[in-house]
C-alpha cells in the first residue's frame, strides 16, 4: 500500500471502527499463530507426516502463516492504535516489508504445492524419484530467500509514486503470476483426475487407494489456495481503484476502506489449520493428541 500526503480526509479509520479492526486482528492473530504452530508441531512429532516430502511445503506455508500471526497482525494493531497508517515512520516501512515477504512466501509456496500435486496425480509412478526431501528443501529455501529480497525493496520506498510502482509490481509477481501457474496446474490435475476415473476399475486395490489419496490431497490443497485467492482478491479491486483515483483526498478514503481488504487477505492464515484438520486424518489425529494430551 502507498504512502499518502496530508489531506483533510484521513486514511485512518474512525474510533468505533478502529476498536473493531483491532479486535478482529487480535483474534485472527491468535488463531493464525496457535493453529499453524500446531501444524508445525504435528509434522515434527508425527513420523508419518514428517516422512512425506510434500509436507515440507505445508510446513513452509504454516511457518509463513504463523509469522503473520506473530508479526503482521501486531503491526497492524499498532499502526491502527497510533493512527500511523501511511505516514513516514519506521513501523509503516516494516509493515510494507512484512506484507510483501509474507505474501510472496505464501503464493510461491502455493505454487510449489500445486506443482507437487500435479506430479503426484499425473506421474504417480515417478513421484517418489522426482519429489525428494532434498529437492523440496531446496525449493523452500529458494522461496524464502526470493521473498526476503523482494520485500527488501520496500525499505527503499520513499515516495508515493515509487510506492504505487512497488505495489503494482508486487501484485503482478506475488498474485497474478502465481494465480496463473496454479490455475494451469489444477486444470491439468482435474483433467487427469477425470481420465483416471475411467481407469480405476483396471487398477489393483493398492494403486486405486493411492490414486484416491492423491486426488484428495489435491482437493485439500485446492481448497487452501481457493481461500487464499478469494480473501486476497478485494485487494486487487482496491489496487485498481487506487490507480484510477487521482485526487489525494479521494485516495485517502480508498485507503481507509482498503484496511479491511488487508485484514481479509491475511485472514486465510487463520483458516488453513481448520482445512487441514477437516481434510487430512493424520493432521486431525495429531491435533487431538497435541491439544488434549499436551
């Protein structure tokens, strides 16, 4: 989001809306941090989850979502409490860094998950040879380094014009491009799944079971990706409105409503643990053991 000049219309929300905004961010932050920490703990403690290379991507996404709860939400609460949105201050610059880093890490990891699911569904026989722990760790490390470097560009953002260019560039690199890649992968996945329906009667029970597991895993990942892109899409709308708006005071009013789009975008971090618990039995059992017995 871009810094704005002084104007009679403040981009900060009114007092009553500020209280609600802070409350919702606090609740979502606790859920995101707690739920994703349980996901990471489950993968660490349960051997069957830890042994699957693909869960390295889930751990990467959970780490990014946990950091949203730990750092992003508290930053938003502080900026809102102090009415420091869009001002030339260190905290706002840190917010720029955090949203770019977390967004890039999440979308790039979702791309990796979609490619992983595509290989599992279309090249099941070769999947074990192609998707190894070493390669998964290499991909995850590359994702985190590239997202960090991209986020560093926010540190050198000192003008409204530069901020607008930064936002549009990041929007293309962290939303449009990943969305295109994920859409393409899932189009191939669904086409392959439809073709496999006709072949299932010719498979032995073990092959049929593995095929169904891969299909369910693909659907689970698809749900996570769908939630992310649906919750983030309002930001694309606000971005388009911002570019089309030239008057500074009108821009400030756009930014005031854009804050709710920001909250909605990062709320996907709090939803993901519930998706895994509902869709993946191993995670569900691990959650119960950790929450109830620990």
